[in-house]
C-alpha cells in the first residue's frame, strides 16, 4: 500500500466523521502523522532514532485512546 493510499484512508475518516457531525476529530491528525512516520520508517533505512520511536509509541497510544472514545461516542458496532 502506498503512502497516498494511507493518507486517503485518513481523509476518508475525516469526511466520515464530519458527515456524522463528530465534534472531536483531532485524532485524525494524529493518524495522519502516524501514517507519514510509518511510510518514512518502512521505506528509509535508519529513518528514526530511539527517541522518535518512543514518541511514535506515545502518539499511537493517544490515537488508540481517541479511537476507542470515538467508536463508543459514535455507537459503532463492536465498541
């Protein structure tokens, strides 16, 4: 999957949240950031140092918490 494909998934999520008038979409920005880091790490040797990897983990945990809250708030089946 290319970087553009990943970013289109984030754009689609943003559109879906807007269509449901979801008031807390900042997690999409975090997802976009994580996806860009994923692409960089996947395609560039030695792209990230230890501190950057630690920050990615923190951002991923924050995104996870946002996604859980969003899923429950939107009453998405399975949440």
